[in-house]
C-alpha cells in the first residue's frame, strides 16, 4: 500500500492526458511559451513517452518581444528533449511593425491570437497542448481538459463536451481542432513545488538579480533591449538598476517586474505565498473589458 | 467580517523550507458540492478558498467592489462572486456548468467540482461526480430536504461516491437551532436507507458566517460534537488508495517503440499493484507473460500502484496494443459484447435505440447500439413508488437502464467494482458530440462462453473457391430512384461474368425476415441493422451481395460499413432528385404520402441523409440504367 502524493497524482494525470492525445490525434503539437508552466508541461511530456522522445514538435508563437533569456532557453529546452522546435511569427504583424507601445491590445491580438491561428492552420495541427491552469482565472475554471475549437478556432462555453472520469472524446470533423490542457488541475503552488522536486530548468528571470529597469505608465519594466525600446518609444527611457524578478513571463514591455531579493526557488515560493497580489496582475491582458477580458479573448481564439 | 482571520501560515515567513516539506507530501481529494440554486454552494466554496488563504489581495479588492455592485449580500462580501465564472452566468446570477476550484490545507490538496443545482443540468452534476471521492450535499436549514436533495444524493450514489457529507447550511438563519438540524438529519437518514446509502456525515454550517467550516464546534453550535467540514474532508479515505487492494489492471494507451530493441506498453494503472516478475494476462487475447521491467523517466521501479502512469515491458513477444488490458494472470477481467448498463443522456437529440454510437471505455473504442430502455429512472422519486417509468428513448438529462451491444467484445468490470473499466461514454458518429455516459452492471452473456467457433474452412477459402473478393454493393437513394432496377442490372452482368452474387431487396426482405417491422424511425434502423448482419454472413460465405434499400440515415449506413471488413463495403448513391423520383412514382407511394395516407415516407415527411462521400455515385437523370450498371461494374473491377 502506497499513498500517492498530490504531485504524483497530478503528474500521472497529465501523462495520461498526453498519451491519449498522442494515440488519438492525427497531428498534435505542444505550444511552448518558455514560461514556468511550459517548462513543467515539457518535462511531463518527456516523462510520458520515455524512452521515446515526445512524438510531436514544440511550437513557439513568437511576438519578437520576448526576453532574450527566454529565446536562449527555448532552443536549449527543445534540444534537450529531442524535439523539433517550430517558431511562428505572424508575417502581417511583422510587416506592419505591430508593437506593444503603439498598438496596445492589437499587439496581443495580432501576434498571439492571430499568430496562433495562422500557425495551427499552416501546419495543419489538429490538437495543441497548452499550459493553462484552471486556477489562473475564472473562465479557465470551467474549461475542459480537451477543449474543442471550431474550424475558426472559436470557443463556445455553452457547447463544451461533458468530460467524465478520465475518458476524453478526441473526435472531431475535418478542419476542427482541440486544445488540450494537461495542467488543468495544477495550481501555481503545485507548479513551483514540482519544479523544486524535479529540478526543472526555468528562465533565470524568475529569480531576483540586479537588472536595468524603467518605469512606464505606473509599472516597472526591464529594459531587455534598450536600443529597440528607444526606437519604438521615441525616447530613451530612464534606466535604474534594481533587484527585480518576474512572476510571469510574456512580452518584455508588457510584463511588469517586481522588486525582490528572492534569488532561490524557496525564496521565490516564499514570496509567492506571502504576497497578496495574484499572478496575472502583472500582465495587462486580463484587465481589458472588465472582468470578462479572458473569456472574450478565448471566444476569439486566444489560448 | 472574517478579515481578521485572513493571515497566511506563519511557517511560510518563519521557515519556508519546513513549510515546503510539509506541503510536498500532501494527499489529493476530489469532491463535489451539490445543492439547489439558493443553498449557498458558491458561497461555501468561496468561503473555503477564502479560509484557506487562496484569495489574493487584488482579487479580494475586486471581490469587495463586485459585492457592492452586483452582490446579493448587501454591504457584506458575496463569496459567490469569487466562483461564478462566466460573464453570461454572472448576469443571470446562476452557475451553468461544471467549474473546478482548488484549495489546500496542511494535509490535503482539494479539487472541488462546483456543479449547478437546477434540474436541466443533471449532466453537469454527473460529470463532476464522475471524478469525485466525496460529495457535499447542501441543504438550506430553513427549507430542509427538497426534491433536489434527493436527486443529488441519488446521482452521487449512482456515480459510486462512497463518502457523502450532508452540510446543513444557513444555520445562522435558524438561530443555530439544534432541533432543526436533528430533524433534517433524521429525514435524510430515512431517505438514505431507502436508496442504499450506507453512511453519511452531517455537519451544521454557515458558509456565509463561517461556522464549523474550519474548526468545530463554533461558538454558535456548542451542542454539535462532530468534526468541522474541513476536518472531515481531511480524513476521508481516498478511492485511489482502496483501488490498490484490487487485482491488477492497466489499460494500454500507447505502445512505446523507440527502436527495435524496446517495446513498452504505456498506461495509467487502474487498480492493484504490479511488480517485476508478476505473471500477467493480456485481455481479451488471453495470452500470458511476465513483467520484465517497469520503466519510468526516473528509472526502473520494483513496484507500481493504482494511479501511477508507467510503461511496462514483458518477457515475451506477445501481441498487445492500445485498447488491450494488461491484468493479473490469475484474476483477469471478463470480455463481453452485451451488457446491461445505466445510461445518462447528455445530448439535445434523444437516444436512438439501434443506432451505432462510438463507445469509449478505458482506451477501447467500439461501435455500440443501445436497445430500447427497460425503464427510465424518475430521479425526483428515487426510493419511492413510481421510481421506474416506461420509455422508448432517453431525452437530455434523463437516466435509464438499457441493454448495450458492441460490435466486438470489450474488456470490462462492473462499475461498482471499477470506475476505470466500468464507466464509458457514447459519442455520436456524425456530430462527434459526447451524447451519453454509462455505467456497466453486468454482461448479459458470458462472451467467453460463446467463443467464435473456429471453423476450418474460413471466409478466405469460401472466397477463393468462388474466385472473387466478397463485397457488399450497398445501393441507397430515395424511393423510386432506381436502386432495385440498377442493382438487378449489375447482378445480371456479374452473373454473366461467372460471379456468385445475391441481391437483397428492401421490399422482399420485408415479406420475411423483417415482416415484424414497421416504418417508424426505430424500426427502419432495426431493418437496416438486420440486413447488414445478413449481408455480413453472405460475405463470409464469399458472395458479392447487392442490397437495395432506401437506408435514409447516414448513421445506419455507417453502422453497416463498420460491420464489414475493410474495403468490402461499397456505398452506391443512386442520385435522383426528389421531383424526378416523385414523377416516376412507380408504386404510387408518393401520391399516398402526399395525401397523408402513408406516414414516415422518406423525402416527404421523413428525412433522407445523402452520403457525403459514397464510393460510387450514379445520376439517373443523366445516365440510363445500362450506363449506370456499366459504370458501377467498371468501378468495382478487378473482382478478385
């Protein structure tokens, strides 16, 4: 008799989900954002199929505005896992020079929402793993593990398939696809505990270090590429070196830094537990259109 | 307000490593909360999240603002707003789907399925209950047991939940009166006995005020000597642990074959434990072998238990693939193709008895047909008289007991013994929607006792002797489209070519084999199923079978297709527009249908679903009968 811990059970569930997709989908892909949740998801994929490499590629839907450290880890992680890395940058957004300063919400829509749809269509993927968790946000709490999308990538919360036991219905018509969330039942603390227990490599930006920062519209940001910032902002932002870290990673000009001295995993978890603002607050995305921001984005095809 | 208690665990600040150690080895309990609309479910869950410090300050600020704006608790915090997710339902003030919430105490992580209480959403509650170890049934202390209380308890019991908690909520609104609580508990006990619930635990609470949620007894209920809700949830035995006591079963999900030297079978262990060297049996083939290694990314294991995802290698080269179950050699599960099951219908379109659905059970997917239900269960009157209702079908959110037949044997166990091998879903073959869920009770015949007679002369021998490849040429089209005429012409040509054929004609079959069937949708489905079975036997005998049936429903044609060997089913769409067929009206049937003398006539008051991708299509407006027959012959060459 052996009592499994909550992490062991979460791990077993995630692995089971990934194997179901590998067995039933025609052409799956794992979306990889280089954040800590992606790191855990990738680690679980390695475990699920060992000694084979995961039988699908990794894909990064890039905005060209991610942190340099993220790009570096992206290449290394794919290589370590023995997986093909696909990168997609929306050609239209690239041509129009869409950026977070001049284009606001359009930046996320063009690079991420539209970019993701283009990438999935271009490669013909019929199932895409994503690292979203149900504890992140209210509308996520109701999303299925296998989330069915129309040929236009739309999500209809009223037409979700009931999901019973651990039986997932992966059937779909031509052109339709499924987003699969193997980390649905993990919480932020579970993710951190698992990273510690499994010694998973994550982007160093999660740990506090002295970094060049600037203030913008009341938030604190890191100047990851000062020359590019200057070009887009029209002036060189005033840089101050501060000990900062990031609680969530997205586009560098959209991801608020927090002043912190937490330089180890235990410190970071301690800070996370003691802090009284929730994870996504550092990201601008959920605050659009009142509380219904994420729900609306998902109906339009955002992950 | 409870703001004063809103402090984080002191250990986090004092010794984070000790805190992490403590939390690294928690167990995991999944439970479901059920109650009717106003029983305060969302408030209770909001309270649990709040009391276990799962709400951040910014969320708290948003909550306070929302409470004032749309809350139903005046100036107080409306905890329900924390958990009522989607915008549409926030406006309606009700929860419409299953939402999953998370919180943790020092001992356990909890996953809560929050499911709605109103009648039309049985499917959501069943979904939430399917993964739960425990159900918290909420009752409003002012109202006592309601019809919904009985229904929710029944559903929880039906889904095999062993631990029931009766949470008598809103005790603050009855002045924490002990006799009110005692009366509700007594009423519930009587009901629980009636429907076979062995034990339950009753707790008097106030989700709104916080009484007996985290500690007990609250100052307001000094008469209560039981555990608080959380204390109780922390001590419930987890089903996953109990499953380890049962015989070993692992449904194979995926065959792991990185190179020629390694062949592993990956799966989630459904029950029991497994060790290196254990004797195992592959079901349904019955082949035996021995466990060679239990492989994981973290190294080989000596032993693995129910709930772990592993990869197993065997000592022998035995056939084993997705859908098979690796089981204890001396105690394997049965395989069968006919069952009795309880079905919960989850789709707007009612169950069609006789139609082929995809049945998924563990990693097995087969085609299954459901017979006309034996009865429907009146969930509002379980335990009472009138519990069983006569019915011919199951509508959305109804529950019934029916026979299920599968097109090949599947490995199973009774649901009460194993959720992993006893629970299944039904998927519509056209819409791909999950239309039903079921729990197997028992096999109607021991398939293991009706082995296929291994005949010496096989279907290949029959076909070889006739110098042909057996096939079914399935003509479908409207009445009067020319199916029989063209099929007849095709058969003549095959006969001239010395081929052995048989023509099954719709009208002729109805004089004999199917004379007991009428023209309702259900009867038409059964008509086609029987013809399919006869055609199948004839292909086994090596014949080229021609069938001429309207066969209006795509699902039934696909069902017949699924019965046949690959490439042996040739669907021929005799494509004649309704106006043309009606004009021909060889048998005068359209006239009768138009005048109302003939009901359920395809094309008039019953639909015809044209094939999407038939193997062959003939257009009888552009082609003569002779041209159509020649075209079909050219398409099915060579004949061997």
